[in-house]
């Protein structure tokens, strides 16, 4: 299944519903097609907008999902509306359900040692049907080819990479050059949440789309990163007017 792309500040998003995405990825997993998935939030779009080498990596992804309401809002501003947001965390849970049903081999790469240890205790209990291909914390030299060879040797169907952007997409991009199969996706801080180390925003916060405010209160040190969202929407308005956006 292909989707009509919606380009926001140079990043080509796939316009699927969440369900369509899961279905499409499930089919590719069954067919053992090599697949690179990026879940892009406004911070990632802004980063790609100002870092051409990162934009090049994103352009090689098979799918880019709109992670967050900010991206959906931007698509409406541009009058090319995206159907709905597809949060990376939830997509990861859905893919784990698929792995559970189909017995896929899953590799978890990233996060701190104690987080990944907790994660690999929790995951097989929640998804007993999947096979744990392997795991490793995320504090290694991200250009180390031995690490890539180690992951490859476990023959994973699914690889979740939690190194934060841009490192995770760069790593997947390099890995994909070596691999002949597998679906890899960057998942940011998702292992911290799935392992129970970090709490996810409560349902009401998610419903009213104010996760950014919740995170700001919980982790005030992130305030600088959050400026990406208003800057992002500002740049999108400029794109709409058809002017060239100054990346700086
Ligand atoms: N991380 C890692 N290796 C590093 C830097 C970060 O494994 O060299 C992990 C970190 O422990 C956390 C995740 O990457 O689990 C980054 O989470 P964050 O929410 O900052 O993701 P981002 O929003 O940057 O994609």
C-alpha cells in the first residue's frame, strides 16, 4: 500500500491512519522486506530543516510517520491535511503485538543499562509469543561496525533503536546498508517509558494534546528543546506563504 506524501518543511510524511500504518508494516514484515521507519515530531522536522545531512538520511526512509499533533496541525495550515497523528510509542506497541502473534525476532538497542535490563524482563511477560533476538544499551560508539555485526548476527525481524535523534536514524541508515532484511525504527525515549522508568503523560493530558506542557513541568531542563515547536509552526506558515524559509 502506498500513500500520497505530505511534505512539511522538506520532510515527506506518509498519510496513513494509524491502523493503515500497522497493517502496511505487518505486511512488509511478513514479506521480510527491509524497512526503515522514522517517526518524526516537530523537533525532528526542524532538525532536518537545518541539517541537510540529516534530511538526506530521512529521505532514504521507507516511511515517515507524523509523531505528534504539531505535525498534523502544520499539515492543516498547509491545506494538505494528514489523516491523523501516529505516535511512535504506540506504533512500537502495535508492532510488538504483531511480533507476539507472528513469533517475530525482536532486537532492542538503546537506553541506559538499567533501563534495558528492566525492559527485557518486562517485554517477554507482556508479549510471550515474540522471540527476543537480543538487546544492548545505547551508550556505545554509534559508528562501531562490530555493534552492527552483532545485531545482524541475531537475524532480527524488528529492531527498535532508542538512541534519540539524530543518532538513531543515522545508526539505522548505516545498519540498513549491511542488512538484507528487518524493519528498523527509531523510538527515542520509548524504552524509558515501556520499562516503567519514566511515566507516560496521563490519558487526559494526551487527549487535550498538552503533552509538551506536561513534559516541561516534569523535566524543566527540556524547555530549550521545546522552542522547536513554535519555531516549527512559524516556519510552516512561511512555507505556506511560499517564501523561502531561512533555516537559522
Ligand atoms: N540514549 C542512548 N545513547 C545515547 C544517548 C541517548 O541510548 O548516546 C537514549 C537515552 O537513554 C534515552 C533515549 O536515548 O532512552 C533518548 O530519549 P529522548 O526522549 O531524549 O529522545 P529524542 O526526543 O531525543 O529522540
